[in-house]
C-alpha cells in the first residue's frame, strides 16, 4: 500500500508516539495544529499516515531549532 494513502486509527496514533488523548487531538485539529481526520463512517475516523508523520517531523524540527 502506498504510504500517501495509508490511514491510521486513534489507537495507531499512540503506537506512532503521539501520547495525547482523543479530546486533545480534537482540540488541536480545531485549532489547525494537527492533521484533519478522515471520516470513514458514522463512528469511525482515521488520519493520513503521511500527514501525521509530517506533523511529528515538524515537532522534531521545532525542538532542534530551539536547541541552537
């Protein structure tokens, strides 16, 4: 499967190293500070893997820039 099209669930976010609660992720999304979810069904959402990885990479870059 192409990584650009791969989706991750709420549970998968934790395995990727994102320790936030689902409510906090929703707040970050609403503020435009986290990738937007994809509505898969009435009660099911996911995020694009590539967008989440980009978001993590941005956090690391901000950390590294602050340490200089």
